[in-house]
C-alpha cells in the first residue's frame, strides 16, 4: 500500500494593530476582533486566499478592494518585502 498526499504551507504577515511607545510599552490601537475577523476571512475558503501567501497584510484594509486588486498584486508581485543587492 502506498500513501500519497501533498502539503501546502500558506503564510501571511499581518499588522495586528499594536504600536510600541517611546517607553517600549505595547499599546493596542485596534480591537483584537478586527485581527480575528481578518484571519477568519483569510482562511475560510480552502485554497481561496493562497495568492496572498507570503505578502504583508493589514487587518484594516477593505477586503473587497483587496480582491478587486488581486490581478495587479499578483502580476506585479506587490505587498512583499525583499532585499536587493
């Protein structure tokens, strides 16, 4: 008997709404509900948001607008951090 499976790893970088003050004190500027709801949106469709994998995202962005800009984001490889030498 042989087993066959594929593993897909999806990674999202998200700004969670925490700022560090001058005194190095974390200040929560957004409701945790915003971050939680965005995480649910990202993961609720099986394979539906993989095009956002490896990109920097903010929970405060309008997801409808993000979907409209999907082809531009993918084509221009936007929302990624990189280093050029």
